[in-house]
């Protein structure tokens, strides 16, 4: 598993996007990659796997509230541990998927990222 937990990376949106795009190319089986703030709101546009159909018709994702998603709730309650969900139906591909998430409590004067 590759981590983007470095504080400098988490607080640098352009470096984060570059890293996540690279991860997506190296791991094309990963459907979607994005980061969230501590409220569960998406901080960047979603990076899609080449296997996700109709990508150009999907919302970019930045600003979407994902706080209700099981992987966000579980990650918040799991300190800094990586969590993996039970299989569920993906809204992106309509296939069975799992999600992996990890909270990174980083606080600055203006931002708290998980």
C-alpha cells in the first residue's frame, strides 16, 4: 500500500494531485482516488481509473460532502490505522468494490485534514 501521509504533501494541493495522478497510473485497478478534509468534504477533483466508464460525464467531486460514507466514518474512528470496507456496489462502475481509507490528523492555522 502506498501512503500520502506526509504532512507537507497533505497540505500542498498541487503536489497531492500530482502524487494521486501518479498512483492512479501505477495502480489502474483503483477506481477513484481523492482526499477529504476533517468534515468529510472532498478537497480535490477525483482522479479516475481508465476503467471507469463515462468519466467525462461525472462530477469532478471537489467540494462534495462524503462525511456520511462508511469509509469516512470508520476512518475517523480508527486513529491513523488503514481501514478496509466490506464489499459494496460502486456508484462509479456498478461493480462490487472495497474502499480503503486512513485519517491523517494534520492541523495548521487554516486547515485540518483527515
